C-alpha cells in the first residue's frame, strides 16, 4: 500500500485537550453530586465464559505516522474459556486510561458528561488470563471507530467469543482517544472530523496495523487455539473503512463486516472486491447520503437499523442510555449518539447478524457444549 506522510495538522498536545476538558468540568451537571452511576455492559449470550488477554505488538520496520519511533499496537484477545474460576473480570479501561477518558470524553464525543462518571468501574465479562477452551477456532479482527479505543467494541466481541469465536480487538494509537502502552499513555490526534489527509493516514495506518496482527497471530500464546485458515475482519466507522480495505488487500482474510464506514476512499479497490461482505448502517447518521453513495455498486448484503445513531455499533449503545437515566445526558444527546430507539434490540440485531454471517462465510463449526466449570 502506498505510504502517505502524516498531515501537517497533526498531534494535538495532551495539555491542550485536558485544559479544554478542565473548563468543561467546571460546568458539569448536577447529577455528578449524586455520585457516579454504576455503568454495566450487557452479558454475552453464548454458552461459553470469556477469557481475555492483552498484548503489545511492535513493528520495528514501520515508523509511527503520528509520533517518532517504531509503530506499536495494543490488542486484546477474547476467547471461549475452559473455566473462569479464580480469574477476575477485566475493567473496560485501565486506571490511567479511565482517568484520561474522563477528561477527554466530552471532547471526543460531544454531549458526554464532563464529570460524574467512574469510567474505571465499568467491568467487561472477560476474565483475565483464563485458560482457553480446547479446539481450533476462527479468528475475527475488530477495528474501532475513529477516536475510539478498542475497548469500546467489547459488547460485540464478548458475544462472538461466548459463541466459540476468537476476537482480536485492535487499538490504533494516535487516532484512538487514549491507549496505555508499555512506555506510557498515547492520546488522540483528532479534535473533530478528520480532514482528507488525516483520514488517509488513519486508514493506511489501520490497514497496516491489521496486517501486523495477522502476521503475528502465530507468535501469540493463544496460537494453538486459533484457526488461521479462517480469518474475518469487522470494524465500525473508520474501522469499517479499514476492515474493507484490509479484506480487499490481504488474501489471508476471507470475509468482512463494515459497520457504517465510508467506502469512497479507494473506489476501484472496493469495486473489485469479490470476497463476502456485510454492510450495516443506521437511519440516523448524518453521513447517510455519503454512505449510500460510497456503497453504490458494492456487492454485499445491507442491513439498516431504524431509529439508531452512528455509535449504536459501539458500547455507547448501552452506556449512553444509562447516563441518560442518571440525568447526565439528555434525550437530544442520546439521539445524536445512539438514536432514540431500543438500543437493546439494535444490539441483538447486530450481534446475530455479524455472528451468523461469519458462521456461514468462515464455515464455522457448531460450538462445543458449555463448559461445566465457570
């Protein structure tokens, strides 16, 4: 893939972002005084408990486009576990990530509260370092929306893992809101919708990150339970764009799902795609016209979610309604982010649609019986 220089409108200093957030914190809503709400993610629906392990991958041959040095990528691997007894559930964010996100949230996603939320208390249903269930299983790569960290795709990933798949959540340091790497925190370069040069760099970088992950699957401790002959990819928004580009450009990836990502960056590449592809979009996304235009001529099944907003495909689908119930966001913010409809129903549609698509296209075998020890 052609490399592109990082745009001149580049790295935003952490101090500038946090300084702006501090101004907002002074005007936080009255709901903060009542104590933070206990935010929860929905449980996965499959028969297996979920294990989770986190790794950092370094590509010494590739410079990071946003900061000096070699490219580093954080991944979380979710998988069906043999047992989860004695293995703790993993928080959605590390303490350092949660602290940073609390300050950045209203800047990354306007309308999110500038206080009164304990983001570090949100637990996933993944159990750290739990032993994997024996057997070789399909691998699904997941890439998040622009400005989001990988962990905001937890709900869908956990459900897929609970049904017997292995899911790799991929973070993209630089355009993710925050990522804690071994060497310290990385903050987003985005202060709003990316300009064309920034978007180009984001997608090229994400595709290269996904390729790195595929390259290194065999080196991971979980490699014995990964069937690397059955690899799929899915992504949301910018992640959807990257997922389709990775699918078109890497023969090792067999099928993909685009959750409301534009496909007009490389029209000829997308037009020539002959591999299985599923497209999801909402009726509430402000970029709906561009989505439809960029999908014209693409051979793929399409699913439209009604009364839904763009971020319905992420964990905001569940977090935002709880924030509304606590009085920390209003109905307008909820509608703008995830839509005014039933987010639980939308999640069920997405979970089932993505799972059944990959089961068919990757020829996934039925999951073994539920493990007795949980």
